[in-house]
C-alpha cells in the first residue's frame, strides 16, 4: 500500500490516494494529503472551511455531504470549491478531509 509522509507519521493510502485508516486523520495528515495527492502546497482558510464541514458532516451522519449541501453550508459556489480542490469536492476535498472514497465517486 502506498505511504505518504506527514510531520508526525506515515499515512497509508489506497491506490486512489484515500486514507487506508480514516480514523487516523489529523490536520497534519490533511496537509500531507493535500500536497501529495492534490498538489496543494498550503491549505488556506477557505480550504479548511470545506474540510471541516465535510469532516463534521461525515462524523455526524456517516456519509460525505452532497455537493449542494456543501455549497450551501460553506457559502462557496461550486466553481470556488473546484478552484480549491481541482479534482473535485467528492474526490479531492473528501480525500484531504480523510474520508473514505464516497459512494458514486468515479
């Protein structure tokens, strides 16, 4: 299984770059995943708004939020979310947020 190095540990990811053990997510892990998997060098305040909403929704409901809900909750139009996470809200943002690959994500 591929491994990504964060500041404090090694993060195992599957062949698509999603964490093998999502329960081990941390902010350091998010930063390492953003760099290695999404090419994002620095997570901005806007990135964190999206990541924290996704994590909160997932921990509360057990599933990734629908894109429309993500836009409503963050106040960002879909275009902005794609600017922040070029591979998309389901693939890129969920990956950085430490979620498993969402159902229906190709």
